[in-house]
C-alpha cells in the first residue's frame, strides 16, 4: 500500500508539472509600446525574460495598420518602413513564444481631430459611425469613435482585415478587443439609433429595451462569427480569442455575449479584463468568469479562460503577485498581464518610465516570485 501511495503521489506531481508547463502566460503589448524595429525586438526579448509564453501584439488601433495591409493605411506612428508584425513573429517564434495579432475591432478613430488621410475609414465611410439616441453620429472626443456592428458592410470589412492578417502572417491567433458597442459614460446616449438599425429592429427601442439589448448582442455575435469564418478560411487552425468585460453585468451593458461565443465555439479563449487593485474583488470576479466562461472538454480540462491581471493599477506589487497566483489556481488555462508598459519602458512614456522605474522593478520581481523564480 505505501508503495502504491508513493506512485500515486508521483503521478499526481507529474500531472501537475505537465499542466503548469502547458499554462499560458500572456502579456498585452499595445501599439503605444513601439515605434521602431528595435523597439519590437526588445519587447519580445523582455517578454521572454519575464517568463511569457504568449504575446498579444497590437496591430490595429483605430482602422490603421501596424502590418503590411492592403485594406487600411499604415499608422503614422511607425518610424521607418519595417513590418512590426513580421519582426515580432520572427523574434517570438525562435524563442518558442506564441503571437496573437491583437486588433481593436470597432474603433474608427481616436481624438478630437480627424485623420488627415482621405482614404481612412473615418473619412471614407462616415455612415459607419454609430448614431446616438439623440439622432446624431458619435462626435469626435478624447477616446474612440466607433463603427456600427449592425451594418453588414462593417462586419464584412473587419472580417476581411482579420482574414488578411491570418493569410499574410503565420500568427498563432487573432485577438479581438473592443468587440462590442461603444458606450456613452457621461451623456447617457444609447448607440446606434441609425435608420438601418432601427428599421431592422422594427420598433421603438425605448418600448422594448430587453429585445433591443438582444438585438445589439446578436449583431456583435454576428461580427465575431464573420471574423472566425474569415480567419479559418485564411489559416485553418488559427486561434480566435477575445478580451471581454469582467462580469456578466458589465458584458451585458456593452452587448458582449461572451458566454454564447464560448458555448457556440466562436472563440477559442477569452481574456476577462479583471483590472482592480483589490484582491477580494479580483477573487470574486475571477470565480464568476471561470464558472460562466468555461466549457469542459473531453479531458475535463478547459483552457478557454485566461484571466487578465491589471498590473497597471497596482501601486503595490504584492497585488501583482497575489492576483497572478489566484489566476493560476483558479482552474483556468493561465493568466494574462496588462500590460507590457507596466513592467518596462514604453516608446510613449519616457518621463513615466523614469518616475516609475522602481515600481516596475518590484512588479517584475513579483512575477518572478509568482512563477517560482523559474521564468521561462
């Protein structure tokens, strides 16, 4: 009996070790983190040293391209003629790190000044902008002006963008962000009350708010389905993932039916953005996400939920370690860190990098401690 008990313990230890070796350690890299080819190479090297196995590398911010696109203009942020996504893939794959090309799906533009390029979607297709319940298109502001997922031509375009990336690059996945309706946090407007959407709905949204919410959720889900079809047609086996709000209530407010996406197999993984510096809040939202967004497979394991850790909000690096450890222990497929600039200097924040250098170092040490000092 003791001999079999010892073997059982050894077997369980091996299973745990294999599971840990297979966990996803992901990090979001925003488009603000790089401008040059050297920036990209450094990002991948530092992410590797941090112990990451997957990089969510942003290549579309607001209908502009950080890759060689035939559909949208190259971002003016980039210095030189290099291809950021090609460089990231080269550097990551030789280190055994996966790359998911991260695209903001619905944003058309950001800021109060419109783009200069007349071919940019914001100028070429003003009819794509969501319309508020006041009957006016969403105005330029300090944040994003967004496209309307209820329009078939919008869904077709973003699907073509995702398909183009999958066709041109050996990406391990396409990662969707802002795959939802834009919300008005200050004025209380409801988007999109354009004529085509209202005609398709067929009644006054105010008279049927629950049906209107379902209508909007269905349009977002149709967008996800169109993207999945385009991605798999271009690169069979390519993963499709999505960043989602952290609770069922918050997802419902932005018409993001992530539970359905998982249930119907439209996405291969979800990254709940559980951004808080309160461990109790993190634990409660994490538990809900794992319960609602998991779908056990034939082996009983589920790799679909990869909880996001909002390191950028942690002034105390102890929160970074405790929340990573909670995510690892939650029965999900790993964890995801937001974001690269919370650990390392970014192309857009030289002043902040100097001011927060000590905090960044403490966060790096917190990750190393959470990973048992093993890194990669």
